[in-house]
C-alpha cells in the first residue's frame, strides 16, 4: 500500500495548505479515497498518520470509515466486517458485544448515525478554523440524514436556513458525492451520479466532478422535502427563484452542481 501520509505530506509541503480551505478540501479528498483498499491494518496506519498531521481530518476519516463499512455491510452482510467494526468501536466509544446482537439494518443505522455525528463535528471544526474566509453551515449532513430517515420537516427546516445563509456567499465548502455519502440521499441522486460515470467513466479522477456545494445540496433537499410535504405552489416558486440564483452563481464547469440544480428545478416545474 502506498504510504497513506505521502500525499498529505506533499500537500503540507506546499506551505501550510491545511490552513487554506482549498488545500484542506484537497486533503479531505485524499483521505476519502483511501477507503477503497480499507483493511484493519490500513485503518491503524491512517489513524496514526492523521493523529500526527491534522485532528480535523482524523474526525473526517472516522466518519467516512463508518459510512464505508455501512455500505459494505448493507451489501455483503455483517459477518466479514465484524473484526473491522470491533476496531472502529474503540474510536466510537461503543461496545462491540452490543453490536454483535444487532441485525444488519440496525448496524447500518448505527454506523450512519455515528458518521453524521462525526461529520457534523468536522463541519464545526471547519467553521471554527475557516469561518473568517468562507461561509460554512454546520448542519448539512444532519439535514441529509434527517431526509434519509424520512424526517422531512426537520430536514426542510435545516436546509431552508442553510439556503438563506449560503445563497450569496462568495466561498463555501463542498460535499463529496462518493457512494459513502450518496447512501444518505435518494435514488435520483444515485442515478444522476451514475449517468455522469456512464458519460465519462474517468470523471471521478477529477475532484471537482464529484463535489457539489453546500448550497446545491441544501436546495436539492429543500425541494425534495417541500414536494414530499406537499407545500404550496407559492412556496415552491420561492425555491425555484433560489435555484435560478444558484445556477447563475455556479460556473458552468461545475457539472455536478449544474445537473443537481437542474434536477431540482425540473422536479418543481413538473409538479407545478
């Protein structure tokens, strides 16, 4: 396995990059990409490196590992992942013996909830360290998880607040739409990202092709929640206006942002 800290160290050598939002997100992308060869051994190595390099990325890594294992368990069952889960429990502060009695669906729920708690902490750390140069909302993953659980009212409340905060922001964080995160969204987003891969199988090699902004995510969740809660046409018209503003503010080469916003717009227009 390639030295897990090598790429992060390269980024650090560029001049304290983790104090800059762009390089910090680049480091986050490197961390999330490590999961495709995840083993108990590589987990220990990464945790050791990240503990030395950056505590914020350590929190982020734990959250992505939770989501990665949740994906694997939902597809393959829990038996082959219990050893990994036992190691992960030490960092989650839980007892593996309690998890061993849970059904597959309960394990997945536990891991997703743990991941969202860590991702929310990660956002809070971002806001603390980068809030003076970017507009950062800290409840985007919480809104996503509420939507996943069917708590559309809570998801809408958080997403609408985030849209109002982010609509005219100059800089904001991105949300990485890899399979680990997509499991917290719906089938339409799964299909949308799959279509981008069909059109260009190598598109995930370029980080900007797998990100959407916090604003795009919030508008998509806001749209979906309003439709599920059967909001009025007046309410949907206001969201449509927000979407049009966001479309103008996102560059055309932000393909996944533009596609997601177009999908949200199309859903409203079809409903109206």
